[in-house]
C-alpha cells in the first residue's frame, strides 16, 4: 500500500482551484516569529537569513501570511529562560519572492498532525500552491469570508468543493475542525517559504518584543529600520506559545489600523 512517505510528484488540483479564485484587494503583511536567542543574530545580520530545513533539504526562511505563527521545538514547555521568549517581525508583503506557498504549516503536515482529515495517500506537495505573491489572497478569499475572519481563524466562506476536489475538502475540514486535535491555528496559517535573505531595513513594519528587552539602543536600531517597536508583558513560566497569543492581540490591533495607521487590513 502506498503511504505518505512514498516519493511522487504532487497533484495540482488544489493549486488549480486556488488559481481560478478571485484575488483579494488587500495584501496582508508577513510575519516571522523567532525566539530571543535567534533574534540577537538576526539583528546582527540585519536580515532574516535562510537556515537549513530538514524537511525540504535546503536553506529557507519561513514566514506566515498575515497571522503570527510560531515554529518552535520548545513551545510545549514553560520556561523562565528569557532566550526562549518569542519576538515577532511584521514585514511588508512585497519583500519576499516566494519559493513555495502552502495553505498550512508544512512541518505539521510532515509530522502527520493533520492525519485525521487527510486521505492516507495525500502528501504535502498535493497542497503546494503557485509561488506567486497574489496566491495567499486568492486562497484566503476562497476559504474565508475576509481577512479578519482568516486572522481570527473563524468565519469560513460559503464555498463547497466539487465532488472530486478531495484536497479542497480535506483543507476545508482542517480549518473547520472545532474538536480536540493535535494541531493549533497553524493548520490554517498560510506559509510562505523563500530561499533568499530578507533585509530588515525598509522592509519591516513592526517588531513585537517583551518589554524587558526594550532599551534605547534597540529602539534606535528598530526605528532606523523604518519600523515601530511594540511591547508585550511576559508572565514568568509561560510557554512561549502562550506568549504568541499576546503577540496575536498586538498584530490584530496593528492590522485593524490601530497603530498609527501603518497597516489597514479591515
């Protein structure tokens, strides 16, 4: 029996369906969430530098469309070690030339967290989308009512896949699942991969960081990038993933135009 570990080319049914969808008039920012330890190196490099991805076997930078999402091996454990605290870059949407786009966290699919709604022979490549900057907006407007519904992961569009659109049916089930599951909101966070470095200066809208890390020096460096620094307060012994909830609240306000009108997505 064929399993998901078998090597084959991905099907293009899902990509073709999204390709024919209506584009969105709104381009949402991209986000990159890292821990404070890696943030130090990013600021030294003044760029997001591709690093080795064991799943795709190449150097990549991972970003998510419009919604903060955190890919961390340490996220399930609480820690008072401040090197684990998450920091979020909110980037301009046009800064990345996509290498790949997926409708979900490809790592979570690879680790079989979505098995409950997937046919057993589906592979992540069946869900690979056109590597075009307009693709995320098309996917969003096909499956969600609007950008705010997508951000909140609540408010699916009135879309019914056709009989043999099995990938679209699986994805719709994935983002509509209201029960207990081994996955989180990354099941519907649009993933964008690039193999090129992403410079911070001129491309960054905001940096969201724990208040404890904000110094005059850091504020000056972020201001020089053309970005605003946005703080959040840490409660000790929280899991890093729980802190991302605080970051989400800040990004939601930012995208609603609540931070000096820098961004307006709804």
